[in-house]
C-alpha cells in the first residue's frame, strides 16, 4: 500500500518516467517537466505566441476555443511565471488586451519541447 502511494506522489512531483527519460538523454535532473506549460491551454497559448509577435485576448480565445474566464486564469498563471507579458490599451473606446511571449517564456517552451522530444526518442527506441 505504501508503495502505491509513493509512486503516486512521485508522479505528482514530475518524477518517474519523465525523470528516466532525462537520465537516458544523459542529463540527470534536467528531466523535470514544466507543468506550467504542459497544461493544454497554456501550451497552446505559449506556442501561438511563439510564432506571432503578439496576439490579442480575443485572438487567443478563438485559437484556444475557450471561455473568457478560462483564458484569463491561464494567462494570469503565465504572467505570474513571467512567460508572457500583457499590455492593456484602448482602440478608440474599446479595451484591447495584447499578449507577448517573453524571452523566459521562449526558453521555457524550448526546454519543454526538448524534453518531449527526448521522451519520444526513448519511447521509439524501446
């Protein structure tokens, strides 16, 4: 019983299979999966911002096919991590919220993609 609990706890911390992939790639400890980006909506936001100079709240909402509230929560988490910056302005009388990916956000996305590529390589080589 304790063994199952330990396995569950290690999974929550991002250990287990992910850590093994990093070790196989020759970088023990480098295999921590960035759970902030791993979430579907946030990964989509960061990816979309990586290929666009900036996107408005409305554009991101349409791309992610989500609600205002859901997008706001995810955007706030990315802002708190300093992965994105938010700029609010007005277009005439209409408020406009625009997001840009920061250098830290781009590095985080690159690390995440490298990690996923390592997992794919290890899985395919089995």
